[in-house]
């Protein structure tokens, strides 16, 4: 059974991949991958592991935090 907010996660991923990337490039705002390259430097094995870890923690916090935030409102 799909929870009702799973559809919103799917739409937000699609919007983030296709629409927001174009808007960010148009406004000359760095995207997440460009920001990681600015902060960590040239990609190598250690930087890739650090970037994957940071991204995994952010995704986990967003997925666990959004339903709790919606309940408190």
C-alpha cells in the first residue's frame, strides 16, 4: 500500500530533476552537484564517499522529518 505522501515525494523528485535544474541554471545558482564540487574539490574516491554519505543523511532526514512536520502543523 502506498502512503498518500509518497506521491508528493515522487512529484518533488521529478520537479527537482527537470524543472528546478533549468531554473537554477537560468538564475546562475549552483546546483547540489556543483556545490559539492566547490566544497570538496576534484572528485576522487574519498570525496565521492563523503558526498554519498552527506546526501544519504540529507535524504534520510527529509523523509523522516516531513511526515512529523506535517503532523505538528
